[in-house]
C-alpha cells in the first residue's frame, strides 16, 4: 500500500531499463548506482539536483517483491573497479533495487513548518534481455508465429545459420502424428540455432522464444520443447484447427500457449505494467558492424518491443492504475568505442533506427529523448598525424589503439556498408586503475544528461 500512496503523491517511480541482449543493461545499472551514491564526487553536472545542490543523500534498498533478489551492485562494481577489471556477468535471473533520493527543499511561504527535505523512490529492475523479446508473443498465436519464422528463415543470415535444420522444419507435416522424441531433439537443435543467432560475430536482435536461451525459474521441460512448423502455410486455418491431439501442430501449439501464459504474461505484469519512465539501450555500433540485415533486425525488434508498452500521461488518481510511460530515452550505448567528434553522428543514426519505434509514443504526446552514451568509459582518445583514434585495454591487459571508419548519421546503402562490415571492433575491457577499496567513481560519457532526462523533473 505504501508504494501506491507514494505513487499517488508523486514520490515513487518505476524506471524501466529496456535493452536487447548485450546492450549493457547490467553495466548501466551498476554505473547509475555508482554515480548517484557518489553524487558529491561524480561528474553529474547535467543532473539538475546535483547542479543546484539539492541532492543530500542516496540509499539503495531492496524491492518489496518476495522472491526477487536485490541487484548485486557490490559484485558488479568490484568486477569493474579492480586490478584486472572485467565486465559484469550477463543477467541470467531477475533482480532489482529501490533508489532513495533525499532532496533539499525550500520552505513554503504559506507553511513555515513544512519539511525542509523530501524523498523520491526510484524502482529499478534487471532481467535478461532475451525475455523482453518475448513480449510481442502476447499478441501472436502459434500459427502467426510460425508464419513469422517462415519469413525470417528464408533469408540470410538465419537461413545459413539453420543449415540442415531448415529443411527438416520445412518437411514436418503439421497434421502428422507427433514423434515426441524427435520433437525434443529438434527443439534442442532449434535452441542451438537461437544461441548461434545471439553469439555470432555481431548477434541478431530478434530472437524468439527468448527463454529457450535463458529459461529462468521454469517448471517442467515440455514448455520449452516446441519448434516452428514451417509447413503450416500448406494448410488452411480450418484444417489446422481440426488437427488431432497427437499431431505436431496440436502438441506444439499447446506448448506455445503454455509458454506465453506461464512465462511471458507474468513477466509482462511484473516488469512492464508499472513502468513510469523508460530507457532503451541500443548497441548501434555493433549492429552497424553487422551490416544491413542486422540493422533491419534491430529496427524490427525495437519496434515490436515498443508496441508492447503503453505510452502517454494518466492524470489524477488514475495514474496509479493506468500504467503509462511518460518519459522515454533512447540511448546508443558503448559510444566510447568511437571518437567524440563522431558521437553526434551515432546519435543521429540512432534517431533513424528507432523512428518507427517511437511513432506511437509521439502520437500519445511523449517526445523521446535521444542520446549517445557510455555508462562506463573504457577508452581515451589519441591524436595521430592525421586523424584521431581510440586507445583502451583488452581483457588480458594489453593496450590497444585503433582508428575506426567515420560514423554515418544515416543508414548506409550499397557500397557504403563496406567500411563498417569490414571493421573488426576491438573488445575493450573496463578502464584500468579504478579501486573498489577507495570507492572510485566510474568514468562515463553523458550518463548525467540521461539521468536528468529520466528523473530530473521529479526531483524538483
């Protein structure tokens, strides 16, 4: 009840950290907590409460949800701030925390006895990005999902990654009696294919079902054992609806329904319905490096995800029950991979990529804020004889320096792709020299402006 009251009086907000797999959600949350808890020493001039000296103190506490672990900030921070720094492990289970901001407040002229401080509560949750990709399945039955898969798998890079499995999925007669052992084997190979989609050189964005990669707490194996039947288009809807209960179509469609009902819907209710403000992290540079197919795949994934949320402004007491997102930030992450003079081009490119995703937001009166950031700055810039470059460290501690292609401000076409697809992006490790014992502040790029865009207005 307390959170509903705090929400009603404008003191409790839920910040949705949205991002595709490997976009940097856990690193973003770690840096966010580090900057705020060290606000007196951090570079947060762009965050209005710090700029106006209104932020008194910050505390991190657990969520009120039973069974949801508290975000392990200490481990994540220590993995970055140590002698041999590493990036925090990818998220494999749900967690979260509440950020309590204590603010200095002016006395009211009408009430000289009013409180001199006020408090805001910002709820933050972390979860595997793979789970987010399942949200579009809420409005998609099994037959439509099969149709979507059939269209996707007919083109590269998915067709090449599927290999012989593509022929097998196309050959299965949906109305034939299901061999459950064969179905289990096909399901395992299908999961391996999804893993390849994720772990390739660049990684595709639209990977479904997401829990085939990171199941989480799932009861029973059948719910994770189905495949898309690519031959469904050979039959009418009526024929498929009359499929026998022992057929491939009936078995797979029932397991798909269970998957959506028991896994996707609960996730949506817990993590999406209460979001008030949202940041969408997008690894633009990695997608650009993949080429046209990877950028198109990312655009579609982001559009599908945006369609799963409700945007706008609910007024009065209804804002507690009508869960609408009123502030949205799209952030191109890991911008420390390129020189600062190219940051604006990356930001403009992100604007083009997410244009379809935020059309509905604009229609509902929400104007997205778009920025290029690095939650953790892991590089420095160097000047060569003619052009600037990037210097950082690899995982083994070896220094590395490179010059990259000039970043485009719009999506390339034709031969314009070549410099980006041929570029081997070095895998930079976190910056060296940070000490957890000294509680060093993590360096960043424009994280303060993003924090201000998300919650600056509620801290007045």
